[in-house]
C-alpha cells in the first residue's frame, strides 16, 4: 500500500524563554491511503507536536531541526508558509481539541463553514450557506436550518466538535488529522463523534490520523496504532497485532495500565517522564524500563521492521 | 473550570527574584532619585523656591540657576525639585483615597450580590463612562480649592477602577469553603470582608498602585495647568508649565520645559514599574 | 439583542440623570450672588422677592425640576462675563473644537491605529519594537507640555508653522459661514488660499491633541491584535487554508469591539483634553471658553460645558456599545 504520509526521523525543538525543549527526538511514522492510524501516548509525549509539524502550524519558538515529512512525495518540512497555504485544508485538514475555542466567536457556524466551502469551490456565499445546512444535517444536527445561524458559544462542546468535522468534510482533504477530539466531550457523545469522523474520512477516501491518550477510543476508531513516548515512536503496526503481541516494553506497560478488572490496584508506570531539556537522552524510557540494557542509556533505538506491517524501536530487537 | 487563584503577596515576590529586579530596574532608575528628592529636598543646598526677584527674571539656564528663572525671577531648578514633594504627596493621597473608597465598595458589591451588586455596578459603569478630566474638574469645583479637596476629587474619579477590580476578585470567592466556614463560625459580614476578602484582593490592588499614581499625577498637573489644582505660589509642575506657557513663543522655553520633563520621567517611571508589577501578578 | 438594547438605554438614561444631578449640585453650590444683585442697602423684602424670582425658595426637587426643564430647553444659564446665554457662547465656539477634534481623530486613526496593526502583524521584528518603544514613551508625555515644545521648535525656531494665535492669521478674512468649520467653508467658497491657511494652523494643535491618547491607542490595538493572532480560532482558520484576505477579515472583526471602544474613549477624551490643547494654542473653542470662564470665576459656563461634553461622551459610548454588540454576539449576554 502506498504511503500517504511518511515522517522520517523528525526532530523538533522549542525555545521557551531561556530554556530549550527537545520535544521530538526522531519520530518515524507512516500513514497509508485509506487507512486510519491512531497515535497514542501520554500527555506531553509530543503527539500534538507531530500533527502541528505536519500542518506547518508550529507555534513561535518551535522549529523542525532535522527530518522529513513526505506527503505525496513532497517534503513538507521545507515548505514556506505560502507553500503550506496550498496544502492546509485542501490536502490535509486538522480538527483540534478544544472545539469551542477553535471556532470564531463573532461569526455564525454557517458563515465559517461557508467561507471554507466557497474558498475551495469558488461558489457564492448563498450556495455556501446551503451547503452548510446540508453538511450540518449530515452531522446529525436536528434543525440544521436554524442551527446554521448559531454562534459557537451557543452550542455545546460536542456540537462544536461536529461543526469542526463538518468544516473538514467541506474542504475535501486527502488526510484528516483529529487531535484529541474526544477529550472534554461526554462519553455518550464520544462514540457519535468517532463514527462521524470515520464516515467522513471514508466518504472522502482520505487517510485518518487519530490522536488520543485514550487507547479505548483508538481501538474504536483506527486500524493501525502508533505508540509515542517523549518524542519517539516506539511501535507502530496493525492494531490487533500490536494489542495481542506488544513488542516495545513501553507498549506492554501502557497496555497494562488500560486493563480493567484484573486486580484491585490500578497499574501505573513507576518513575517520571524524562527531562526534555537534555539534548542527549538515549532511549527516553530507559530509566523506567524493566529490560533496560547499557546501550539503552546511550543510544536512541532506531526503527526496525519486525514483521510486515509492524515496526518497533527498541534495542531488544536490534 | 475557573481556578480561584489565592495568590499571596509573598508568592509574587518569590517568583523569579533576580529577574524581577532586572525588570524593575528601568522604572526604578528614575523613580528612586525622584523619591529621594521628594523626601530630602529641604536639606539640599538650593535656592529659595519662593524667592521673587524681578531683577533676574527670564534668565536662561546658567551655573547659578540650572534651569533658569521664570517670569518673576523664581529659580526654576529649586521649584522643580520642591514640586516633586507636592506631586508625589498628592498622588499618594489620591491613590489611598481611591482605594479606601473603591475597595470596600467593590467588596460589598461582590460579596452581597443581588440588588446591591447591580446598583453598585451600574454606578461604577456610569462613573467610568465620564471623561475623567471633566469629572475631576466638576468635583473640584463643588468641593473647593484646597489641596485635600483636590486629592479627594481625583480619588473619587479613580475609585471606580478599584471597585471593579475588587469586585471581580471577591465575587468568585463568595462561594468558597473557607468563606462559608467563616460564616458558619458566626463572623459578621464586615469581619469577613475586611479580614478575609480584601486581603485576597491586596496583591491586585498593590500591583495597580503605581499606575493610579501615574494617572493622578497627570490629572493633578492638568488641573493645575488650568488653575484648578494646587494654588499658585506652591511649586507644582503643572502650574509651573502654565506660568511659563505664554512665554514659549518668545523663545523662553525653560520655565515650562523643565517641569514637563520632570513630569515625563515620573509618569514614565511609574508606568514602567506598574507594567512589571502587573505581569508579575498575572503570572 | 432587544433586551440588551433596553438595558443599555436604561443605563444611558441613568447616566444622564446622574450627570444632570451632579451639575445641578454644582450650580447650586456655586451659588447665586443674591446679595450682589441686591446691593448694599437691602431689605429682607428685596431678598425675598429675588429669591422668589430665581425660584430659590422652592423645595429642592422643584428647583431640580426647573433646572432640568431649563436644560432640555437649552437654557444652560448666563455667562457673567460675556453676558450671553451660555448656549449661545457655546454655539459660537463649538465649530472650532469640532474641527480640531475631528482632525485629531483622523490623524490618530491613520497613524496610531495603523501603527498598532502593523506592529501586531510584524510581531517582534524591528519595526514592532520601534513602535512599541515610541508608544511607551508617548504614553507618559503630557499633552500641554508637548504642545509647548512643538511651538518652541516649529514656530519660534524653525518658523515652519504659524504662531498659535488661533485658526487663521491675524488679518485673514473669515470664509463665509456655512458650517463654521473654516476648512470646509473655504473649500465650499472655492478659496484655496484660506483653506491652506486654515489647515496650516490646524496641524500643530491637531497633532498635539492626537498625541494625548494616540500612543495608548497604539498599545491597545497592538495588544488586542497580538492576542487575537494567537487564538485557537485563528489557528483553525489557518489550518483550513483560508486565504490572507479572509484571515484579515476574521482578525479585524474580532478586534473591532475593543478597538472601537478605545476610539470612542479617545473621542471623548479629545473633547475634554481639547481644553488643555486649546489653551496652549489659543484655539477659540469651547475648551478655551471654559478656561476663560474659570479664570473669571464665572462658573455657569463651565458647568454647562461639562454637562454638554459629558452628554456627548455618554451618548457616543452608548452608540459604540450597540455597534460592538452587533459585531460580537457575546456582548449581549
């Protein structure tokens, strides 16, 4: 299967006042067409930074220092802002976490959807509004015709999230990135939102990247999974393969934390996340890994193909 | 998910100690000398600021008279130095009056809520929507010419700001557990307001002190320039600018320019410090 | 929106009521020179009849009602110095102040507001730092002092601008009165020489006036736009590949309420700050009138002017509030 997007050895650092944080330390990731990849990891592991790097929306002070982001053969990490304008929305769409904050508070949701639609199709505003009603209806809004005139602060979090998904639908991208879109939403609505995103990406025949810290959500939404920790992807593969046979020690420990009902104590991973200010870290999980070897403390493990469709970065398998 | 920040003054001072000093430095460079002048000027070897000597009037700056002499021969330099006292004194008074009127008002509005809050809020809105200079003028006309009345007039004009500030801090605190506990243990509303609520607002109030001082010095100077401020023989920067104003067109710039310079540095120093204090508070 | 309008209208009326009350108290506290009017040998009957004539023996609320009725009819009292009704004096001098404040506002929008926008867009580049520094310094400058410095340099030293003796040179003909604004009137009459002279005299005072709140406006505009550029919704708009044109539209629409509010405050401040600038430049507007009245202990004109200016300010503030509520729906909450 052809790769839609392939991230190779991506390094990103952020300058914050006097400190420099090395957030991504060599990320390797690939998404194939017509597949959905779930990126799972703890808070602060760099998942959102990966997405923002792809979109060229890294905040001020953050820079890609090394690596490539190959999208349809072109390296996005070298693109200027003007060049990225042609990519964003049209080719890659991103749906953000805090939906209500992501919508412009002084415009109606209809206006916002219509603006995007009209920009990509060149249609008039009234046609855009008609499309907005249509698309909101498809998102499951009861009474879409009147909802189109609502302002973001009048809608619930779940509704705002669906508006964002509608905006992604209307821009017909080849890749949809959904960053923690189920966080902060009622559990009952979560499934609806996940279903919506899946159906949207199916309709567009687009690839889907689904970022979350909740494995349960990823299992529901995606066919492949990638595990991220402290700026490195430790494992990527088909979801059932990885769940049945987790290779990376980190994946094993992470999965144990999500197990329910086996013992009366909650599993946890002893130790702390490493200090991201250090330039040379070796394998970031080394201090907490039960299989740690001497080489782990010195060298970052490289990504190796273990079996078709299953890659792992760990010194155990090199 | 509102986090009720219960920031104590000590916490503010703990944050980034060394950088704090560096950031305050620009403002303090001007302010500290001015404060020292204000405090110790009687001990300086200066000319008599009130000595009228029409023989030497309109003399440009020289070694004898650093800033020259004005239209009736008074030494501009010593007058500018002495004016530091009055201006600082009045502005401190104005801020104190503004806080003592505004803070309790805001605390009462925030704590009791309901119709009391609505009425107080309306009044605050109304008073804030008047141009402050005109408001000060009219209150000053009503109250009378003394310096105290001037300070009260300006204090009244600035108080809505503090009322709004304190109310916005007190309001979310109303429902916290420890206030409820204080109520349960039988403390009166007055005690709660003064012992618990207002101290919580102190960091915010203190961070605004210098800004209000800058604003009040500006208004004092403006009012004095118009003749509504400090009565004339007393040296004050605004009224000094006014006495020299008519002579600038004839080339005699020093009676007006030097007091204005002093005003500029004072206001600038205060504004710089207030910006740093404000950013420290919001951290 | 309707309820919001009613509420704001209510606050507006309340504010007008309060200011009328304050000015009534001011007028009464300044007192009427009954004993001056009566003269040296007076009898209690004379005092009583004067009191009755002036309505001073009525209860206070009746007096207030009379005062209010007078105001609404345009009776702001009589100036003890010019012997004219205050409203007449104000009408004579108002065009000068309007000319000054409008020019200053135009100056300010095209320099300070624009500078704020540029500084926000070119964040942290040298031009941003330069604008920021200049604004921070400008905020601390006192306007009447600045005016004097400008006069010294440009009038006395360089002779670039005419000396501050009013709106036109001493013996120049006044253009035929249509609006009272010399610039417009001279254009209507086709008299370019007078137009240029009027503009020449306007530049320095208008610049000084604009400087009173200009730097502050720059800072507010810059801060507002910087915050907006960092918001999630601007990032979303970027993320969906919207063109620059649309991004500017989004940005400005969100920035409009705070910036409009600052402009309204500026205009209000101009009207009151014009007092100081008019004194420095001997501009024959209502500000100068107020100060002259002050120096003659003639209090009724001052109170009348303060009342008038406050009313205009409150109304402008109210209108801007309505516009903001129109643009930003969150205002109506």
